[in-house]
């Protein structure tokens, strides 16, 4: 008798998720009937028009917003329990570095709050600075670094306590194309070395296709999932892969999913 390989439980699982904000102008339906499973080690990009609920969905995972219907689990527990267990690091659109702290001091901050001893802090800061290729910049201040370097420092801060999940809310959106390409390459190398589960919000079709093992296409508000694309691209992805027929075919499917989302009636 042959034994079937065990199927691991999803790291993040949403079922029928709805979220409605109550405002002075009436209810705002941010998410509607969102269901999605994300496996360990997946790199999942969320793409859709502005206001479609991509960031809201990420914030629900992080226990920063509460759904009004449906359910979501992170590592098999509630988002609140996952947050308290320090299951994820969060990288925001802006680097959010404190200007009066050095780069090392900014990365060290969550470790100080969590009570790590000084020797452990030093070791972790050095390790994540090397991971994001900022070794030697520990004593610099944020204003002494470029925008791309500041975002890399922000990623290092999110990695410092070695959470298995990395939530990234359009971290490269404000950067120019050359810097963005370079950081995309670095992020893929970091993901390959660490095997983190990454959830990544973007407005860029090429970025979503280049980075992801899975691309989630969302409709205009209320945010629904119109397509989930499992990427056939190899894990090793030079930038030149963006010129291949396989890459362009996936990008075309993402565009079609975005168009289909506009066809929904609210």
C-alpha cells in the first residue's frame, strides 16, 4: 500500500471574509466573500485597483482590522494570537524609521521592546543587515541613506525577530524603476535564503509576476478575488525572465483578471 504525502495546513486561511467600515457617510464595503489559502514558503502578491481592499486584507491578517463576517486563521490560530506570538513582521509603504535613531537602533527597537538581551540584539542586527546588504551602515542615520536603502532597513527591522511570515504593503511603490528592479532582485534572494511566507501588496503587474509563486487579482471595492494564478516560473528568476513568453502570458492573465473585476456589479 502506497502512502500519500501529508498535505500541510495553510499558514494563512481566509473563508468567506467580509469587512464593512462604518463611516459618517454610511457603510463602506472593503472586502466581500474573500476566501484564500496561503501555504508555507509561498510568495503571494495581491494586485488590484486603488481602494480594492488589498491593504485591508493584509491588515486583517495582522490583526490591525477586524472582519465583520467570515473567518481567518494565521498559523492555525486567530490573527490576535498570531500577533501575540510574533508570527509576522510588517513592512509598510513608508520606511517609518525614527530619524533620531541610527539604522542599527531602528532595527534594534522591536528587539528592545520584546526584551532580548544586548548580545542577542547585536547578533540579530548584524545578521539582518547582512541579509539586506546593509552591512557597515549600522551607525548611519536614516537621512544619510537613499530611499531604497531605507526600505531595506525597514525590511531588516521586520526580519530582526525571525518571524516566519512577512507582510509587505507596497514597500517599493514610491521608488524609481531602476531601484525597484534592484530591490525586487534582492527580495527574491532574501526569500530564497530564508524561506519566509511573504504576502506582498503591489499595483505593478510586472512586479507581481516577477516576485510571486501565487498572484491574487482583486476587483474594485468591495474587494473580491477575481483570479488566483499559480506561477509556473522557476524559483530562480533573473530580471531578463520578464521578456519571456511565459512571463508575458502570466502578465496578460493578470490584466484580464483586472478587467474582469471591473465587470462585477456592486
